[in-house]
């Protein structure tokens, strides 16, 4: 969080709620003429946008009016949150990726690469 965001939150922000990850949600105390009140999130820990639950995402983007104050129970098919690993050593790399040796298995079936004549 930057010092500017912190000051803006202190001066103009109104706390709305908190999610299961510890992220805190705010909106402007009063609306500007002809505009909607701004809404934003202050992340707990790393600033990772994928850690915003769907119900809070809907509220942040003015899809719903009321803030989701009670946490929603996850559906049985939902998996726990995993951080976005893109750009880290733990990111998925398929077989044949340069970091995985650069050699992929030969293609099977009727695959025949095009060769210019």
C-alpha cells in the first residue's frame, strides 16, 4: 500500500467490511456530485488481486449495492484459494518448456510438420 492510498483512506474512506483473507474494504464517505462513491480494498499481506472473493469483487465493481457482510460458505466443489504463481519458480511449465529441459515427446498419430519446399 502506498502512502497516498493510506492517506486517502484515512481522510476520505469509510470502512465497510473485511473478508476471510483479512482484506479490508472501503468506500468514500460522501458521494461526489453526479458520481458513484469510490470503492477500494486494502490487502492484508501481498497485494494479490486474485485474493478478492467473488462477492467482494461484485461489490467493488458496483455489481451489487450492499456489501457482503456475512462470509459465504463455500460450495462443496470449490477448492481453497491458491495464489497466482505466474512468474515464479513454482509456475506451471509443460513438458518441453525450456526450463524443463526443452525436449518434448515426439508427436504421435498423423501429425506431420510442414516443411517449405
